[in-house]
């Protein structure tokens, strides 16, 4: 009788432990303890918390209705930069991966030089180089320069993810495609890449999240994204802790939402296949 009760208890605990609500509760508790820690620490500094002033910098009620604040406007700029860079980085990653897997010496050399240059230099230096050096030559303004720098940087890492996914496909799949008379292009399009997508989706998600976080560096070339808007508001209001906590929370919501969406897509692909 005691063994059956223990088994039931272990089963209930295992079910609770695996529940998403349990993870959410742990996360909320962690946030609460973190805020409590900083609140206690700032008491010694004599810091006066003014959270009631923060909402006006996100949304503000006016006579014309709800108006977006500077933080929301900056978040929209971050979305634009991240979305465009995400598409371009995946395209660059796919092309680079195919170059590395090709039999062309020139294509392999171009891919290798690109990867070595991008992965062995800091993103901030690349951003400055593209904006201050290539920008005047190519006629690029701040926004295109930021998108190009992020796309090239993230594309280098995405290419290795894509290449690993393609290489992981069994050789028999290639042989079957060639025996059916399919060209290399059709083999990639109809057989190899659809299978590789399921394997590369999780690491590509992590790379997409890194891109969103790395987009904060575009504030260094005076693009008023979320980070730059926060710096401007802090310079006027001195709401240092409140605004940086708010900005961190906004970035967190974006990245967590992205993870949930991709996990849903990954589960759907598993069901389909």
C-alpha cells in the first residue's frame, strides 16, 4: 500500500515538474527575488524608485488616443532591423553552406575567406567598418549599414548550422535522388533541405535570438532602436534602474516569444514527418 502511494506521489511530482506552469512559476519567483535583491541594494544608495513614470515612455494617453512612447518606437525599429537581418542572414548562411559543400575551388575559397573574416573579428568593429568606410563608398545610410553588418555576422554562424544539417543527411538519400535522375538543385530542394530543416531549426532559433540581442549594438551608430531610445530617456529623466529593467524585460518578451513560436513549428514538423 505504501509503495503504491509513493508511486502515485512520484507520478504527480513528475507531472507537475514537466508542466510549463511549473517553469513559469519558477521564472516569476526568480524575477521577484532578483527585484527584491536590487531593491534592498538600492536602499543603501538612497535610490528613489519611480516605476509609475515608466509606462508613459511605452504608451501614453492623450486627447488623440493612445500614443506610442519612445521605448515602443525604439522596439519597432529593433523589430525592423532584426526581421530584415534575420531573412538576409539565413539566405547568406544557406548560400555560404552550399559554397562550402560545392566542388568549385573558387566557391569554397570565397566561403572560407568570408567565414574566417567574420567569425574572427568583433561585430562592433564590423559595424563601424561598414558604416564609416564602406558606407560612404556604397552610399549606405545608418539603417542599411546596420542591417548589412548584422546579416553578414549572423550569416557566418548560420552557414555552419545549415552545413551541419545538410551533412547529417545519410548518403543513401543522395544516391536515391541521383538514381531517380534528379539534378543537384532538385535534390537539395525536394529531398535534402526539407529533411535538414527539422535538424537545424533549434540551433537556428538560438542564432535568431542572438541576432535580436546583438541588434542593440546599432545604437553605437546613432540608430534610435530600443537601446538608444532608453539611453536618451535616461539622460533626461535619470530613471536608470527602472528603464534598464524595462528594456531588459522587453527584450526578454521578444526572445521568449520567438522561442515559443519556433518550438511550435518544430513540433508541427515532427508530426508531419
